């Protein structure tokens, strides 16, 4: 399963438009060696590898300036070290949980909470309300939270297993399997408590946004205000929905290679997120705090320009965000909100300042 970007927008075939645009990739790995390699990759952004088979050349790009492992990468190394020290940790079970959980948050519809203990519920409501008015998209947007606690709840875990584990034939079997997994969870200090199990952040053409607690926690761990992290993620993902909505008219990335198209789409999402975040009718943050987010979370930008899910280098992501802030400033009439089309055309006109 390879992730792809906006088939409608970029006109590249080979992947379904139903596949998500993913901000970060949590890896499946069969061995510790695989996991080390995967952790190196994730700390630099994204990869196309599903499991293992890494070569030295995969890492050569990382040696470029600005592309070394930074604090965000170290957060992931920390998770990995915890796994290795945990006698009950099991890579197969890790993969199983990652798979179940991603499917669950993709298909779940119902009540949601944000943050491990609902600490972002109010913020989420506020941002959803603001973003709805700010961009005025026609589509219905659903925001699902993702929580490690779901993998430790008998009822929810049994639901996941019954729905997505093909080896399970009925509800009773699902319950039995969930109950036996909860016993392993009880012994392990990482299964499923590690933020690694709620790391998803992606969006789909059907209006779904997913925001994992683990990603917020991981970025906050390097010193970024957690509310800014939450806001930056939801604002970035929301713009991907604008890209879906206007996909028939916005065709600048047509004809680009997959990595180039991905970079374009992602940098525009950073740009638009910064516009929303610093606008008076948006999240009203001052630029300095936004800049901190983009500087500190540099490594979510990646240094693998050949990757099909390339998000732009850290520097390009910061440039894009700065351009979004400038757009607020240029317009001067701070109460005035530009339409998605106007924001998009400003980005196109100023693209050379980003790249
Ligand atoms: Zn994105």
C-alpha cells in the first residue's frame, strides 16, 4: 500500500483518490534492525517502505545540511529505546496494532475527544468552528481523534478486531482475542501506551481528518506549545480539504512527478495553515510562535526529495509558512479573509520564494 497524493489535483494514476494524504508514517517492522532503519526514516519525515529492506542509499540524503537527525528524530529514538528495553514488546503485535488502529480511525464515526484526557476538546471545537467559517468549504468535514487508550479498551479493541482482522469469524472470537491481548498490554509498559500507537495524522477525499494524540505529544516533547501543535495540524489538514474541493481548477501540479506534486501540495498546506493561524479571524497567533513551530518541528519536513510523499525540506516549509504570514500582513485589512482561490493564486505567484 503506497500513499499517494490528490489524484484529482495532480492527475497521476496508480493510486485511488480514496487513499489518504498522510503527514507522517508510522512504520511496520519485523525486527529491531528494521525498526532502527525505519526510525531513521521517520525522523526525517516519510518513506515509501512498508517494512524493512532499507539500504545505505536510503539514508544518504539525510547527510545534507539541515537534514540531520534533530530533536524530533530523537523523540522517536526514545520510543524505540523503550521498546527494546521492554521484555513484553513484540514487533508483530506492534504492526498488528498499527494496522488495526489506522483502519479504526478511518472508519469510525461518532463522538470524539481530542487529547488523551480530552484536554484539547474545547480547542478542537473552537478551531473547527473557525476553520469552517474561514475557508467556507462546501464539504462536510469529520475530525477523528486517535488515542492509545482505544487499544487498551476491551470493547473498542474487540470492535476493531471483529471489523478488520480477517482471521476472526465472529464477535465471540474477537472478544477472546481482545481479552488475551489486554493481558499482554498489562505486562508491557509500551503496548499500547507509547505515543507511537496514536501517531496518525492524515486526511481523505471524503472529508475525514485524523489527528493522533501521539503526534501532538511527540512535537510538544521538543518544546512547541501543544495548542499550537494541534492548531497547526488541523489547519494544515483542512487546507488539504480545500485542495480536494478545488481540484478541478487547481491544476498547477499536473505533469509534475509524484515527489514534486507532493511537495507542492504540502508546502501550500503549510502556507495556508500559517495564513489561518496568524489571521485575526483565524487563530490570531503572533508570527513568532508560528515560526517556532516550523523551526522546531523541522524534521516533519523531510529531506528525501525522491519520496512520493515528499513534504518539502524544513527550510521550504518555513518559507511557505512565512509567506502565509506575509499574506495576512500584506492584506492589512486584518478582518478581511481571502477566499481559498485568492490564497491559492498568491501562493502560485510567489512560489519562487518558497522553493
Ligand atoms: Zn499534508
